[in-house]
C-alpha cells in the first residue's frame, strides 16, 4: 500500500502487552514495555486480503491503535512524547502462531509477512485527540470481539515514544502499534476482520480485511507447526483447554487410599514418594490433581527487594493455576513463616485449583480451612512470607517434604497425607491398588470373624483359594445388584 505520508516508514514497532485486559488473559503484568519490529513490507491497506499460507492453522488478528510519528524523536521526555505523534489510525497486527517457534522473540516470520500489518482507512489528527480517551473496537464477521479504551493503559502513548527514543531515533512516518486488548483470537479463510478507532467525535472508519488462503511455503526453511501451548496462546480467551487430567484417571485415584498408593509405589521401586510432615486442613476431603510448582529460597533482604515485591513468583504461580492444578510449594520444610494465606488460597480456589501443598507454614489457617480448598501444610504460623522466604521461581522441579516433585506429576492426598504419582504409572497403580484394597477387605472380614493374622495378613497361600471364592461371590453379587 502507499504509506500515509507518501513514503514507507523506516520501521514499524509493536508493543507486546499494554492493555490490562490482555495482560490478565496472558497471566502476567509487565513492569516495563517490551517491543518487536515488523518490516515495512508488511504494511497493507483496507480491503486488502490477509493471506494465511497453506499448512498454517493459527492466523491471529489483533486490533490495535497505530501511531504515526510526525517529527523526529530522540531522547524525549514522557510528557513530550505525544507531541511527536502526528496521526492516529486503526491497525491489525496479524500473525501466524504456527511460525512463532522459528524466530522466538523476534516474531519476524510469524508477524512480518507481506500484508500482515494493515492500517487505515483514515488518519486522525493526533493534535485534536486526547490520547487517554480513545476507543478501539474489532469485529470478526460483523460480531464485536474487542472493545476497550486507552484510559487504563499500562504504558501511555507518550511513555512509549519516550521509552523508545532513549535508544532508537523515531523518524517521521514511523509506525508504533500500541498493543491489543482482550479478545484477540484466530480467524480462517473466508472470515473478515474490521478494526475502528474513535475519539473526540472522530473515527478512522473501519479497517476491513478479508482472510484468504495462500500457497504453501517452500520447504527450504522452517515449516509451520503447532502444539497445545501455541493453540492456547493464539485462541486466547476463546480457547477451550483440554482437562489437565483424564477423568478416568482422576476418578481411579480418588477411589483408592493414599496409604495403598504409598505401598504400591514402594512395590514399583519408588519408596520416597510421600510428602512428609504435612497435615490437611480438611481431612475429610480427597485431593487429586496435577502439580504446578513454586520454589522459595532462604531470605536475603537485598534480594527480597528485587524478587519478593510486586508480581513475584508466588503471585505468578497463583495466577498461572488452571482447573485441576495442585500448587506445590518448596519451602525447605521451614514452618517459621507463612507461605500461603487466606487471600491467595481464595484466589487459587477461584482459579480452579484442586489443592495446595506446602512444607512451610500456613497463615490464616482457620479462614483457609473455612474455604474448603484442600490445603496440606507443615504447620500454622502467623508470620508473613518475608520473615524467612524469598519467592524465587515457578514451574521447575522442586523438593517438598523430602519428595522430588516435577511439574505435571500427579498429587493425591487424604487424611493420611500426600503422595506423588508419576503420570505414566497411574493406570497400573490404580489396578494394583484396587486389588490390594479388595484383599484387605477380605482380610478385615476374616479378622472380624475371629481368625488370627498369621498367614492371613499379608495374604498367604493357605488363604488364596478361600479369597478367590470370596472375590467371585462378590463379583456375582455386584452383577445382580
């Protein structure tokens, strides 16, 4: 397309996250803006097709407000940044997630293809606009999917110009894409995306771009590929996640006792799978879920200032929880400070957590118990986290109560405690546990009938025939009940 100022820009700079609604979707709030470049050859105009290459399935749209620089900006202050913007228009920061892996961080091939930055159709005079009073809307096939305003941006437009100009000289005609709000997702050939920016009674009109199919990429470079993480990132809030744990496995683990699981794990050569020293807030509630991990390190006051404040690893871990997760905390068995309190426990519950396990202390123990969320802890303590711990990192292998826990391990808890179950062993363990518990029910009946335990517990060869008759009889009764 012809650039609005007559010549192509020297650069197109795009902001990763800027709208709080989008940051909430992504589960992180950046402390400072971050950017990537798009080539000027990616520019397109209204009504021009955005072409999805054959073999790609995740063509994402992102309605954005585009700023067109009007005067050279070099080391300007935030309060002066807006004065260097000449025009405001609508933009669609399109890209194929199928190629993100190929240039991780730069987005060159995923977002830099020809036609992947349509802008327009009209330019609004920035000098007549309030940058904090603009409205951005996006439609897909005439359905409104994005609607947000610039009054709550994480990084106001003047700050973006100033930040960039500290190191990068902004030239007249350069374009800044200022981030997308919640609702960005995936479109397919045959769809149409429209974006509009309004403010001070003016409108850019709708930037309208149909989605079309294109030829396959030649094979002498990175080829499209996707996985569950990319599909989730591409579809955003519209993505329907697969359950973390197969329902059949979950119900199977719920049907057997932790003590039985511990015995069977030992029989499989894994005697160190119990999380020792933790007690349940709700002994009457079974816990089954998938591990999401958090690691604390010993307190160092200078490092706590850097790692303990703001959106620290503890808070990030809470916000990363998905339905079915068990948050497992490594606090080095130091119970002399709380590692969880009622507010974060409530947030974990709202995120759908199946439970929390910490070998550290628990604050607000009565309030946490009242929530009903299964929490296993090393002991109650009134102190805050910063007395002993620095929240360090999340999503890494940890030690909790003497057990090694990896993200993705299965956690099962009841009144006896918590065990770690390797996912690949779960089905076999459930079968073995059910067999063991059936034998133990038989043994219990015999002991109640007055038999001694010699040769009976554990079940010896003299009892095998009697046990088999008992088992078949129960099976038959079950069929006719």
